[in-house]
C-alpha cells in the first residue's frame, strides 16, 4: 500500500469473476476515509496465475502519475516488472528469467531514475544460496546492466534499498554464514548508477543493530535501520528482538533500541514497511502479537511511531473487529503512509477461517484509531478519574483487569494508558 495525494493505492491478489476463474493482481483506489473508488485486475495474457508475496510484490509511485510494481507468475521461474498509468492501464510488462529455483528470489520496491528504474533484491543461485543483486533498466524495463554482490558461496540478501540522491543508492543486506545458518551479519553497500560499490560496511557476527530488514536515510547523511537482534540460540533455534539503530555517515552507531517481544526467528514480529513522517518522526508497520498473558495469544497488526532518537512515541496493535476471540492467526499490516491531515493509514490482510480480507486501518497522529476517536465526545456530568477515587483490580495481574471509579457512565469508551516507573508508555487500550 502507498499513499498518493491523499488517495490510498492498494496492491494485492484477486480472482476474476469471468467464466474461467483466474488468479491475478488486484489494484484498488480508496479515498482518505477508506471508501473504495475503483479496482482493476491484471491478468496474464497466457493464462498463468499471477502472484505477489512480501518478497516480490512491491509498488511505488512514478513522476508521470502512474505506478511501477513487481510480481511473478506462480510457476516461479521469472520475476515481472509492471508499469501502469494513473488509471491502472498497463503500459508494459517485462519478464526477467533469472532464478533457477522456483520462487526463491526477492525484489524490493523499484526506485525511479531519470531514465528508468533501479531494481534490487536477491536471487537463489544453482548452489541454493541467495546472492544480492541490483538491476538497472530503462523506461520500458529493458536491462541496462545487472550485477551480483557478495561471494557466491555465502548467502547475501538485499532486504532493502533506498535512494540517497540522484546518483547514489544504499542497500541493506543480511549475510549468512554458510556453515551456521543461526549466525550472520548485516552489511551496507552504497552503489552508483553503474552498479559500482563506492562505500561499504559490514557488522560483526550477531550484530547489535540486528539482522538487516529495513533502512531509511536521514538528514546529514546518516541511516536509520530496522533489524532483528539475536538474543540467544536454544537447540539450534534463534530468538530475536526487533531493533532500531542510527548510524552516522561514517557507519558509527549513534544509538540502538531493542524493543517489543523476544521471539523465535520466523514468527514475524517485525516491520514490513518503514516510512518518514512530516513531523520529523518515523512510523513502522507490520505484525506483532497481543501482550503476553492475553488469551488467546494471537497475531495483530502493528503500528509503531518513534522519534529520530529511537524513542517510542506510541504503539498501536489494532485487531479486526469481526474476528471472534478464538481466532489466532488474524493478519498483518504490510504498508503504511501519511495523509495531508497528518493521519496515518496502513493496509494488509486479515484472515477469518480460510477467507482472506483486505484490511485498512487509519489512526490519528497520536495513534488513536480514527474510527473510534471520531465518536468519542464529552458527556455532561461525567466524573473523570482525576475527580474520583480509582479502583483497579486484581493487582497484580498477568491477565484481565478492571478499572472503575464513581460516576463512570456504563457503555462509554475510555482511553487507558499504562506507564512504567520511568514514565514510558508501555500499553494503551
């Protein structure tokens, strides 16, 4: 999902309603309130089902008002680059026959150049190891150059690449030790328009900044990174924790923040998107889990706003309202953007049984769900907690709790914030 002039552009999967059902790519537009404007399906003229995945299903705006996207047919031995106009009419589809192993590749969001696009990611080679790559293409998707980075015998994945300026780009990669998949390091490579590495940095094994996932440039030439920090290995299983870090222009670490839950690598408590905001702060969107002690334990969408110093400003864990409490695997947020009002919108999917639903979430700049905040109003004669004696029970508790005070009107919504002894907000509902 991206935001384009207060219009929400969603990119996902769909099934045609024709006499011969076919799986294709779904493009949709919504207004700033989440109302559906129109959609279009993109189908393979040869009848091949099309697919997107977190690893190869990204969309970006282009200067001409259109959009550029990555996708793949389900047979998985090719990657697609698709350019559409503002009305979603296809302008070109280019296929790249790079991979030799089915679906084992990654394509990051395309970066628009003056005369084409820069693509990056990783491709699994004949030795079944991933190699980081970059590909420069012209405005019709034709390859100008293609280069692999790193050693052939060592796994190396560009998990993200961003534009520094018109001639310089930086890729953030995870390098995996061939002899021990539970160890690895993170790497930064600055490349020019010809694909040459002009600067590079590689961390120690098990880096404090975490295994590379997302990256942003900052004013002054620094970088903010998001990774998964290795806390321990138990019986060959890695346990990691979400981590934010700031590196200056000389690759010196200015700060590191480990936060949220420690979890098994692969359980996806992570950000799938990371974006700057107009107020100078940043927003991450992805998936997490409801707090420990909650029953049942389940995945939730995750929004996390933080300052340029890595301090948490707020966290939201929205859940789909139609899901019963017994549901466990409820979904995630995979894209995030900011509206001109300062409100934040995110999109992804939620699952209800075997059904997958499109999910749009909108929050105010301070993290309150927009659809809830808009109906909260003052009540005449209301006794606030500051004016009454509070009752909180049971205390202590690892599960449900009750907050009550005299004069609290029944059936009304309230906003609860829990702070630790240091004054940091650790929970809100």
